[in-house]
């Protein structure tokens, strides 16, 4: 998440003040400026990041951030990286985003074009590149960009700061860019995390009726070129899908999971959060994936296992029942 003109270290420390373990005593000047707040896996030399126990060891080893706000117990970081300890990284992140929200710098990839067809009672506050159909009662929020030739069917909702590529279809009842299901506990109550990074959908994608794609926190939730999502599919916040992924109805992915190209999800299958799924993976219907999967994996069951192993288990179970 980038910010217009960046922000100073002093601003970040003030926003996160209630969650600092101790007063700041680092070597970085308070006037030092950051360009962005990023996920640990997508940061650069001018990034500020917040880190909790979900961050993988290999990611920590390769980190190149300017400053890390980390919870106690985070190890594996280079000694050259300045670390400030916080009591709760997610709460500190929420506080920082709320303070800087008006300065978020969003991408603007298209200009307005002609030959658009806007149905009755549709509301378009975003930008249409041209040759786009927006059906009756649909909504396109401010800061959103729709690529040429895309069709938005009646009563679909595309919220703020989303990007949808060219020649896509968004069917009726789909919701793109709503706040994700992310909360953090404060004094015994649940506080919603801000989800202001939107959604980015590639070209030639299909989003089925009543499917939901939640907005990201620091970076957009991403759907690669050529992905096809059936009706009643759930894509949670911060998910990143590669190209040409197929999802049958009622399947879904939990937050912050990264997926390669060519995933095949059977009906009512699910993938847990914070996982890494390789290229050309297939998940059988009603399966539940709880661990990372390598390229080419074909899995079934819960917890999901190689499909040949699952078939053997089913045969053994049947044989026991007949004894």
C-alpha cells in the first residue's frame, strides 16, 4: 500500500504508540520517510512492515524492509533490519492504516471511453474504459476501473478501488471489494480490520452469481487472467490467484493464501488461510486443504491427502463395513 508523499517515522510511531512495547530508541531518524506499508513477502528497501507469528521463516530470512514492527518472539530477521517491538501487530497495523487512509495512492490504469450501456437504476461512480455493459441496478464504486468489453450483470456490486480487466463477466448478485472477514480483539470486543486495498481482476475472467471476492488489507486481492469462478464462490481477503484457475460452486479460499496457475477446485472444496499452493493443483469436491501443496498435486478428503492414498482409505473403510 503506497501513500502520496510517503509518511515519516514519527507519524508511524505516534499512530502505533498505544501498542509499542517501549519508547522508540532506534538509530533511524524520526524524520525518515517511508513510501509504503507492505506485506513481508512484498516489501522493499523503503517499506514499513508489521510482522506477527504467521510470517514464514524463509520470508523473514529474505526480508529487505526499512523498519519492522514485530510482536515478541519473532526471530530469523537480519541484524541489519531495525525492529521495533509491538504488543499486537494487527492492532498497530489497523491504527496506522486508519491514520493514513486519506493518503493512500491507488492505481488508475484506464481512461474513460464510449459506447457504454448503462441499465436502469445502475450507479456508476468509477471509470469505464469503453464498450461496457452495466446491468440494471448494478453498482460500480468510486475509484474503480472496468476494462473494455466487460459485462456487469444486473445487481452486481463492485465496491471502491477495484480493477476489473477486459472482456470479463460479473454475474448478478456478485460482490467484489467488500471488507474481508478480519477482526482483532480489543478489550474483549472484536474490532474490524480496515480493508482498503480493493481487488484486482485480470482479463477474460468470469465471476459467477452471488460470488464474493473480498478486498485486501495492504495489497489488492488478486485474480489472475482467465480465472473462472462459479456461483457462490468465496475468495477471502489478500488471496492471490494465478492464471486460469477454475472454481466450482461453493468452493473457497481463506485469507492470505497464494495460489499458482491452473488450480482446479471441485464443488464445496476449501483451502485454509496463509498457505502456498503450487501450479496445476487439483482439489477434489468437498475436500479441505490444510497444508501447502506442491506443483501438480491432486488431493482429496479432509484433511486433504494425495488422491491415491484417499482412494485406498475409502476401500479399506468399505471392506471393514462389509465384514
